[in-house]
C-alpha cells in the first residue's frame, strides 16, 4: 500500500506541475495575440514531455516488475555461464578434457558442476574422479589423461554389490549386465575441491566395460574403504565443457 500511495503522490505532484505550465502558456498566448494559436497547441511540448518522463522515472516499480522472468536469450546465457571454481592452490591438469570448476552438459540436458574430486596419479596424474554434488542427484565424472577426451558419467553404487572382499574381480554382473575388468591400477590419490571421497593415501582403481556403453568403476583404498560407480561412457561429441575460466585445485 505504501508503494501505491507514493506513486499517487508523485503522479499528482507532476500532473499539477504540467497543468500549471500549460495554463501559463495559454495566458501568455492570449495576451500576445488576443487568442490561442492552434498551430502552437498541436506542436510538441518539451516541458510536457519532460514532466511525463519525470513521472515515469519517479513512480515506484511493482514487485511483479522486479520478478519479471529473464528473456530467453538472457536465461540461456545465464545457464551456460560456468560457476567459479573453489578457492585454493592453482594447478592445471594437463591432458584432461575438463578441469575443477568446469560445467559438463550432456546433449540429453543433464549438467554437472565439477566441485571436487580425486586426482589419481602414478608419477603424473593419469585419471580424475570428479564429483558434482549439485547435479540434482549424486553424480561423478571419471576422466582419463589420454587422447580422445571421452568421460564416464557415473552414479554411486553400494560397493557390496560389486566387491565382496579382496581385489576387484576380473568380471562382475550387475543389474543383468556383465562387465569385464579392462584395467587395474594401483595409484596415489589426492583430494581436490569440495565433496571429494576419502580413499586414503593409496588406492586400487578398477575399470569395467560392458558390450555396450555402460561402465563400472571401483576404487578400493588401502584402509579398506571402497567406492563403486556405474554409468555410461560419453564420447567427446556427446557432451560440452563450459570452462570456469580459472582452474583451482585444493590439496
């Protein structure tokens, strides 16, 4: 109600100002020529236009104006803008298709902001398991440092469904799909960003492939902690990387 009252006061004040200026001009015209000049009445009035602009500028905006949805182009630009990476030590992961802080978007519409992860290294990083906690549901992206640029788009599994004990097996069946172990690597993990799983200071990474695009990933830490994931392998043409513009990793 206060906004409406303020608008009425402003409108009334500016309206009175316009009427006063108009009456003064009418009297001046009558004194000079004995009668109003019709041509002058039809001419544009600079004072009136200026007063109208003052009313529009001073009138309070409604809540609906402030909450007006963005235009389609503005909404698309905002959606495509990557979030800034977590603050910390700046390190570049050479040879990887994506970095901490980037946003991955699939052609099917899903998005994943890479907020944290585990860098897996021998002498140099050979793979990274990124986590995306704000993807609508738990999501992980597994990227390897090799030509091609494909990634695994994964969701976490109950590890007991894959690994009962000991090393990751050479083959496993899950959800009616048979997976063969493609590689088994002992690696050194390093947590980066936020939300990365704790796998200890040494880990065995097992990658599993199916006859199609489905993939399994198992990480078994030296302290016995196990993390398992299932998803699909995405070729480079099936997803887009929106760079954060500033790569930042945390120890």
